[in-house]
């Protein structure tokens, strides 16, 4: 515990120093099923461990299956009755997200809780295999698609069980570092003006706006599902793993002054399980209490624009990837790239990502 975590208790009775175990003490999660993304280390591991401790069947969504199995082994060793499964999930790949959702659905399990926890910060501009800036692809677009693919299961589970479903999106106070315009819709992948922490902030702002817009849509449907975003606090995890020496220095200093992972996982676990949060949706939590947001993070027009932008583009990115495959086939037919693409000019240009694949 660092000295900065010695905060006052809020209305919930919890504070920055509260741990995930403490805020879920006495809660029986037996019969519930949860998915936790980014569960192979840090906050994701602790979140999964505590949910399993409370009787929840936890599905670990991890890029590295071996690391995920190590986490499962650790949890089961501590709690032999824990129900834990591991599924591969790379949120920077839309194909991987779709496969994960298909794999989960094939398990024929209900889904009560979805915790979108995984996150990255990239030191330089890098594109995902779908041609999207990596922070935005992983932190926002991958989770957006995953949530949509699992939503029908969550609707059905809430309806059939009579138990409120909860979607928890792990955001960050880092949203305040986003670009001046908030979301650079037309410049997501532009190297000019790119700054790693602004790109991270942009993706975290997107997380908050996604939670609010999805919450509004579900309220209109009258579905017993809540959607909230949370700030875990400043925690020395491996999110800066791509920064080498800087990661080591920050990690060493942070242990002295910031939250540990037990405290960092507390707010997500609180919003996922605690009865105090029942019926609360579209809100932002920090230190297990409701928190205020800057106006840009409560802009409903911006949230709607982001929703439409994301939904339109992630389907079209996949469409263009598919066209790439057809282009390669067309070369074998001596059609040529230009000749083939001339048959689909509006589709390819409309995707807004022609240059990612063809230039």
C-alpha cells in the first residue's frame, strides 16, 4: 500500500485503500458466470481470483494461454473448488475476438458479468493486424465487438435468471490525457500529431463513452443489464511493458506511493458484485465510489458518434481484409489489383482504411 492510497472513505464506505476481497466480503457469487479480459496478469488476475473466491465461474480471456493456465492453477491451488476456464483472446484482432465469442458460446454457459479489463499503452504508433492504431484497437474496438457478440447471451441470462447482469469497462483517469478534440475520428492512425499517452487517453475516453451509450441503449430496451466504467487507480502493473527501463523505474517507485493490485482490482469487483451498485448504470466509479467526469466524457453526441463510427468501421475493416484475400486470388487469375479493386471503389473507400492495406 502506497501513501497516496490513504484516502477518506466515500459514501459507499470504501476508499482507495480498500481491497477487492474487502469490498466483496460476504458476497455469494455461486451460480454466476463472468468473463474477465486481460486476466493473465496484474489487475485482471486479482479480479479473477477474487471473483472465483466468491463462487463465480470465471472465464479468463488471455492472449497467452500458457500464462492463463498458470493463473488458473494458482487460483485453484488457493481455492480447490474454484471454477476457472481459460480461452485465448487477442483484443487487437477482430478475428480472435470473434473466435473467443464463438468458443465461449459453444460452452453453453450463461453470462452474468463481463469485465472488459485488458489494456495496452504503445510507445510508438503501431497498427493492429486489422489496420487500426493499437491502443484504440485493443482498448476500445476489440472490447466493443466482444461486448456486442456476448450481449445476446447476457440479455437471455438476465431474463431467465432474474439476476441483473453487469458489464464493467475498465477505463482510467488517463482519459483526461486524450487529444484536445477528444476522439480523432479522421486521424486515428495518423503519425502526425501522434503521442502515445494521448492515444491511450483517447482509448480510455472511448471506454467511458461506450459504457454510457450502451447503457442508454439497454435502458431503452428495458433489459436488466447495467453498464458502468471504472478507474482502477494508479497501479504498478505491466501496462507499460513496452517501455523497457521506464517501466522498471516507474514500477519500483510506484510500489512506494501508489495502489497495489489488490486495491487496483477493488473497484471493478465492487461494481461487478456489490449490492450497493444494483440498478446503477451509465456511471463512472473510482475508489469504489461514484466519481465526476469532465464534460467531454459525458458528451452524449460524442458518445453516439463514437458508437456509429466504431460499428461502421470494425465491420468494414473486416470486409477490407476479406477483399485483400480476394485481391491476392485475383492476381492468380491475372486480373490484377487495380482491375479487381475498380469493381469495389465505394466499398473500399467507404471503409476509410484503404491506405492501411494497399499503400
